[in-house]
């Protein structure tokens, strides 16, 4: 027989089993932390809570992401988190990034978010969730002292809400109050509407000098109250001919804006908006636009943006209105409809696609149109 093994006491056996289990289990403290010191914490982590699945995960590598910014600032996400991963590392998730679908809007948001980021880097401020409200308050004070416009303050706040994960407007109660004070100190400037006489005059001059595409665009934006971007994106398949008898509601030509099939919502995040061409001559304009292209998927307005701006400036000199922009056509069409029929507020609101009637207060003011017309020294 071999040598007799010494007997182990209960305490020794428990100690040996504990060492055995510790050797088999992974050491959690040696794994990389899911949150970098230079990246913002999520709201659940600030409250001392664990992630929902109680697991420590690493984000999948993404070569397009930017390197972390200097200490005390938050870098702008250059890309969204990979599909299937949890955005624990201060990245905007795929669904969050999908709230802004337009490339132009996303580029504009990025430019507006760059201003508070640069200001924070210069003054050593932080855009982390636990400091963001105080930082935004000081940033708004700086804008007010430097005579910035209200739109800059509002868009910078909106860009911060979009790019900073975990941040929402209801949490920014002091920022909401600060924007209200900013609005009183420096109210926003609304564009004066372009009167019907000037709008029709610009369209007529455009047709005379050979800018047919511009003339049709002016009539569509004024009579159908479209935004410049909506007119640019209008396809031949978006123009619908009549499909009913008089009095059925389907006897007019109409245009569809932001069809859901293309997954491009309107500015107010709505789908399948429709504007009816109630003026008789607009049916002729829409017929020419629909039949003037080769396919249903073709844009009805095909003039390049830079050429369009040059044509617009050339036509402006004939009506002596150098400050007029194309968006004034939409305002002018709404004001003209309300002046002709003061009880048509709900119909005009539906054509403008405003969610609330508050935005309608800027239209239908005869004094504004009279100011524009009375300073004219030429007959249009």
C-alpha cells in the first residue's frame, strides 16, 4: 500500500474548494471597462444601475469612428453603433440616427453641433450628461451676448439633443426656460410674404427671358405653397390627374409630397401629404410638368441649383426686390389665400401642412403685403 494521505479538516476543504472555483471562473475586473473616461455615461449608469442584460460587452470595432476628443469634451459621433450592439460607448444607435433622414438636415445638424463642441474645447467645459444642462445654459448666454439669432440657439440645442445619447428635451427644463427668455430678448425674424403681384410678375418675366423651369417652379411654390426642397424633389409620379366629377373632391389636379414608399418624411415628419391645385390655370402647369419628362421617376424640375440661383437673381432685378428668397413664395401664397377668404384657415393650414394653428399667425396680415407693395417704384 502507498503512504496514507493526511485527513483534511472541514475548514481546509472549504478553502480548497473556494480556490478551485476561483481558478475556473473568469476574473471580471480584468476585462476592459465598457465606458471610457472620455465618453459620456448613459443615464442608467449615472443612476448606478447595471445594463439591462447584466453583461459586460465590448463595442464592435468601427474604423470610421473618430479618435476621442480632448478631456472634458465629447466627440461627435462619426458613425452609428454597429447593428446588434448596445450603444454603451457614447455612440448614437441606428434607430436614434434614423430620426434625421435627410442628408442636408444631418449635415446642418452636424454644423450646428460643432459650435458648442468648439466652445467647450476652448473653455474646458464638458458635454457629459451630468454637466450638459449647465453647459448649454452658459452657451446660450454667450450667444445672447454676441448678438446671435434665435434660430442659432434653437438649432444648437436641437443638435445637442440629437447627437448626445440619453439626452431628451423634457430633462432640459432650465434650457427650455432660457430659450424662452432668449426669444423675448431677441425674437425670431419672420420672412415677409411675397405679394401675388410680385410672384406672378417674377413668373411672367421668367417665361419671357426663357427661364421656363423657373417660371413653373415659382407658380408651384406660390399657388401650391410648397417649400423649395419639396419642389426640387417632386417627381412626375407625384402629380395626380383628376379622377372624379365636379363636387366629388377628386376633380382637381394635385401633388403628393413625401410619399411613404420613398421613406423620406416631410419637414414635420409626416407622410403622403397632398396639396390640391384649385386654380384652373395650375392644371395646365401640372400637365406640362408631368408630360415634360421621360419617365415617372424623373424630377419635374431639372435645373441645377447653382443655375437656378443665378436665374433667380437675374429675374429679381426686374422687380427691384433684392432681398426676396424663394421661401417667401410659400408665405405669399398662404397670405393671399387668407386675405381672399378669411374663413379658410383650416384649409390653408392643411395645405401648408402645419401641425398646429400657432404657426398660422404669421400669414394673412394685410399690413405686411401693403408695406412691400407701397415701396415699389415700378409697375409689375
